[in-house]
C-alpha cells in the first residue's frame, strides 16, 4: 500500500517537473551592449523565399548591426511560433495567414520585416492540373479536390478567393493536404483534380506536362506580400533596439536580394538540395521592404470570409 | 465492497493528476498549457455534435476495419508460417526487414500507389499493427504442446479439425498477447495515417487545431485519443477473458495443485 503511494508521488513529481519545463520560459534578456555582438536565432523555412536572410548574413549586414545571427531551419511558420513565444527564436519567418490565425487565437505576434511577395505572372506558385484535365479555369475547380500543403492557410484562402472572383462556388471545393514534393505525383495519378504547388516543384511539374490554371497569389492581388519575419509583442516592447537593428539589416538584405537575382540563385543551392540548373528557369519571388497594406487587408477579409479566422486582423498592430 | 475498491483504484490516479494539474495552472500560464476547466468545456463543445460524426466516427471505422484485417491476416499467415518449418526459414529474413520499416515513412508511397482514400489509411494501420499478431501467432503455433500434437496425430486428427481444436486454441494465449499489443499500435497509426492527405478524422483534426493555435481544442482531441485507448483496452481485456477462460482456469488449477 505504502509502496503504491510512493510510486504515485514519484509519477506526479515527474509530471509536475515536465509541466514546469513547458511553462517556465524566461526570455533571454539581450542587452544592447556595444562591444559584444548580440546573439540571435531566427527560425526560417529552407526555401527560395528566405534567400535574403541567408544572403544578408553572408554579406555581413547583420554583423554590421552588431547581431550575431544564427539561421535555424524550421519546417514551417506554424512550427516556428512556439519557438518565438518561448523566446528561443528572436524572430521567425511565416506567411501572413499563419500570423493572422495566431493573432486570432490570442497570440501577440507582429511582423518586423517583409519577407517575399508575388512576382506577378508567371509566379513562383500556381494551381496545376494534369495536361489532359477538363479543368481550364479557376471556376472549374468548384466541386473538385484540390491539394494544398497546409489547410486553412494562405494556399486555400487565396485559391477560394480566386475561384469566387472567376464566378465559381468555392465552398464546394474539397481541400486535402499533400506536401509540395508529393503534389505533382498526386495530380499525375489523378488522386487529386488539382494541386497548389510552389517552385521548384512547379517547374518540374510543368516540364512533365502539367498545366497551370492560375497563379493564385498574383491573381488574388498583384501586390500581395506572402510572408515576412515576425516576433512577439513582448520582444517589441522590451527590446526595441534589437528589433530596429534586425529591421535595418533585414531591409538591406531584401534590397540586396531584389537587386541581385543571380546571388539569390547561388545562395539557394547552399541551403537547399536544388541545383543551379533548376534555379536557372525558376521564377523568383519579389523582395521588397514595405508591406502592401491594401493587399494585406484584402487577404485578411478573405480569411474572415472563408472562416480561416474569426475577426479581421488589426494590420496597424500586425505590420511594422 | 471489493467492486467499490476496484473502481476507486481505477479512477484514483486520474483524479489526483487532474487536481494537481488544476492547482498548478491556477495562475497565468503559457499559451500552450491547457487548463482543466477550459479543456472540459472545450471537449464538450468540440466533440459533442457534428464533429463526432464527421471526424470521430470515420476514424473509429477505419481503426476497427484495420484491426480486424490485422488480426485475420496476422493469424492466417502466422498459422501458415508457424506450421511449416521450410516456410519459416524462407520468410524470416523478409519479415524482419519489413517489420523494421516504420509505417509513417510508407505513407507518401502508399498515397501514390493506393490513392488518398480510406484504403490507404487502413493499409497503413495494417502494415504496422500486424507484426505483434503475426510473430506471436508463429511462436504460439510452434509451441503447441508436443504431447497433444502427437496425441492428435495418433487419433488421425488432421486438417481443419486439428487447426480448430488443437492449433488455434493452443496458440490463443500468445495470439491474444499479440492482439493487445497491436491494438495500441493500430491506434497510433490511425492518427498518423490521417495526418497526411486527409480531410477527416481525429489525427487530421488535431493537426488542424494545432496549426490554427486552437490549443485547448487540440488537447481535447488528444484526450479523445486517450479515452479511445482506454476503451480499446477494456474491450480487448473483456474478449481475452472470454477467449482464454479455459487457459486462465487451467493456470489456476495448476497453481492450486
């Protein structure tokens, strides 16, 4: 009898300890000391969209601001959010709908710098179908199965709007999750009627006979910003100096990347498995400093309309 | 009285844990840490109603079909492989090879070959959950009491009657052990199979909540999984007690003697 109580207490204390581990999260107090560079970690997805931060780090833009930058690879914007909230990542890269959803759920996340924007037509992201598919326009997608990498995110939100704009009923589309690398095969084998796919997978799909139905970002809004670098409201309050330094370095990086597409193509081969040949034909995203407010407002309104979030985001707080 | 004591033992630790959890989360907590009262309310809101039919029921259907297929296939192949020495030597290396492949890595491949549908999810469940049943059945069949085996041979009991009255009952304690292990593996794989290329199910819903930062909703889904786990274990214990009544009785007699 006594023994079982002891075991119970031991179990409880283990659980208590792990609970403390999850909740105890003092953010590292970063002092803006002039001498030693401030070490920061930024969580990014290893895709073309994040080329500017890798380039800027290589060019020394962050070092010049007194930042010792570590670029940490994550699997997605949503996966980086706990890291930002706990203070492990000073900043992270994530798309606008991800941050809108997080803010809608009560997490105070705010952008400090732009990330990447639609390139126009052609773009780096598109909805594709099989070469012999009867689908010829966005409105034909009504009633069909469409794959996206993540549900209730920027992919399905923009696609729904594009379908509505084309006169289709977006509520009848069935979205399923298929990772970008598997999407081409899913279309090819008719497991989905259409797939939302990004470069470089888009390029190989088109080369193998797939047909582009819509460049959904560009068609949603020709000036749509896709993603950016965000942090917690707490960091912005407590360490404005750090935020300003990061912004300065990040904006320089964006301008540098936009002005030097060949540099972008070169750096991408260093942190992804893409080859120089693949990148030669690839459409690069646009990199610019300022967020386009009307396009972001439209995106927020679409996210509310399609039930991704409950209330429209306050962009004056969310964007820098 | 004894019954009451058992019930108290059963719910004792869960109640204690929930009380501690409640006390520890009284103050302000991290966004990702759920609170028991909020969670209970969320649980009710999320799982009682439409979602029960659109996500819970399809998941459980796939789980049950997967488990039945697992047991049937596992026992059939287990009896075959266990009965013939040459077949055992022939298949053993392959079994070890396939057994070591984690089923989640097969999901993208199965999506290509089978499609994004229920069959794919059931195959994922079967491909991972079959091993305990299969291997335990093989061992159980091999270990059938040699005296009984010789006796039935002497009486010319062969073919189906031998299977029905000697091999299967003889192997049943081991088969049931395998089934119990497979049940929990099947539950885990049910969740994993729904995390890719899905648009309904418990695993799908939990991932969706997690990505939408609907943290209490996400935890409520995890609670549902835990409850399903308890229910499965109670059901398999019940079945085991019925199937193995003779065996447990035999053991008691042997202990008494």
